[in-house]
């Protein structure tokens, strides 16, 4: 094997899986933003996984804006998006209000909305539990 067939050490450094995955995330984000078509995204992803050297990886993101060059939010003064748990709680409150109003209008002698409201609240509690929301600790304090 001749030394001319080997890549030079400075220009050809092998790419790691972590470096490939970092470039994959950039390409997937560009595809999600609409900067690349589905075909372009798939083509670039195939090329990334086939690339062997670092300098080959940089060619896949040359025409994409870097994080520092990306434009900021279009409406910076808008409040942050509400979380799914807050939306779930709002839906439970609205449905409970509708159920209570339906009960008042129906004139039923017993409070029939109790059963559906129980399941609405139970779904909210389970949602909070799976989201990792914990009540504040109320144990004894060490003073």
C-alpha cells in the first residue's frame, strides 16, 4: 500500500457517531422548518450515515443557517405557550361547568354530573402524575 493512497492526517479525520447524530439533528430541524424538501432531507440523511470523515459532514449543512444566524421569534412579545397540563385543566373546568349547567336545566333530583366529573378530575390527576408534577413538600422543617 502506497502512502499516496492514504488521506492526509490534517484534512481527513474520521467522523464519530456522535458527530453524525449532531448533523442529523440539524438536517431534521431544517426539514421540519421547511428549509429542505422531504426528498432532500432523506438524501442528506443517507449521505450523513455514509460519510466517513468530518469534512464530508460539513458539506451537508453548508447551505443552511447556523444557530447564530437563525432569525429570532417573529413575535417576541407574545406570552410563552401554555403547557399541555394547563390546557387539560382548562378543558376539565369548561366541561365541568357545562355539566353543572346541564344538571341545573334538567331539574334532575340527584347530582348526576358527579360521575363524569370524577373521571374528568381523575384524568387530570393522572396527567399531572405522569408529567412529574408533585405537590410541594410539607414535611417538618429543620430550624
